[in-house]
């Protein structure tokens, strides 16, 4: 599922390259508008307007406010159910033609189930104590609140004194904090589910009542430092408004985002996972540029 998501984003980025090749280069800000030029560069602006300088003055650096909706996924030891649901807010400050700083808040709910029929005692995972002999399928619902500061690098905005491109490709990297809460749907009312070998993920999801009443296993604190990386494409609708597609991955030192730290290379034989879970947020946003 994660590979399919990355393929989808790659196709969107490729479409952005094609779109950029087709759009006119005459978009962007109006270089004649003196209200866009800060006082420190007004002299250059007047000289350019009077044909006394070769280049127009660099416009004032912008603030951008944005909202987004997204599909969060946990890449862990349990199959992710796509799509999850989430939203986000950000404020971005341009530092020049290539670099911006962006503060982000995102909220997401990710779910997963299966894929393996577990036939070992649940003492390995106390959230499943109602199944002392195993005979279960893992599932989870993870609620994530994330706050981060990211550096945005424009990949095709080396236009300097030209008008801005209508399609902007960018990469991002940053740090922040995540607070997560993971629960599992272990009980049908107050009784264990009657899981059976050979069930598909769809069969298991249809059986669950969706209450997620049991706290999942945890390492202790659910507040974790994170590192982010990602990429995206934004499309100008006007001088003030753009829309964006973005995929961001959050890395943290925790293997229990999905409530499980075991995998099963041999049926019935649990092995402690040697990698931490990843949190992925694929989003569509609407952004407004402010001077």
C-alpha cells in the first residue's frame, strides 16, 4: 500500500513537470506594482521603471497560510487500511527565492488490520489478554497530533527576477514532536471475537464493531520527537492562491504506532521487529499568499 502511495505521488509530480512545460512564463507578480516592493529596494524599482537599471527590484518576501486534508498511514507491522483521515494547518515565511520556513500542525487517524492469523499466546502483547492462546488478527486505530518546523526548498524556482513559475516543485525536511494514542478493537462488546484461520483483511474488518476499546501496548511516553522529510508540487491559481499536493514522512524512535512490535516470518513464531514504524501523510492543500 505504501508503494502504491509513493507511485501516485510520483505520477502527480511528473504531471507537474508536463504542466510547467505547457504554461506561459508570463505569470507571477506584477513587477510594475510598487506596493510589492519593500522601502529598502524602492530606489532600484524606480531606476528600473525609468530604464536606468537592468533588473526589477526583488518583491517583498511573502507569508503563506494554508489548510490541507490528508490520508495518514502507519507503515508498521500491521497492514494499513487506506485511506485514513486527517487535516492540517501551516504558516510559511519565505526567506528568498529558494528557501522558506514552515510551521505545521497536522491531525490524523490511521487504521490497520491483519494480515496474519496469530496463533501464539497473547502474553507477548497485553492488549490482547482476552486471547490467551492467540487465535486473533491484530488491528489498531492510531490518533496522531503532530507539530513541526520544516525547511522548504524550491526545486524549480531559480528564476530570480523573472515572474514566478505557475508550477512549483519542492522538497522539505524538518523536526518536531508527535503525540499519538493507539487503541485496538479486541472485544465484541465484552467478549472476544471468534476469529478463524484463513480470513481476509476485509472479512476481519467486517467483523469488528469499531469501538477500539482497549489501549494498545506502549513504550511509555506517547510524546515523541520526530524528523520529517517529503516532497510536493504547488499549482498557482492566481497571484494570491495556490493548491498543493504533498507527501510527508515522519520518523520516530518507536515501533508501537500500530501497537505491535512483532512480525512472523514463520507461522506461530514471533520475532521482534528490527525497525521503527513510519508515519506517512499524503495531503491536498489550499494556500493563500500574504505580503
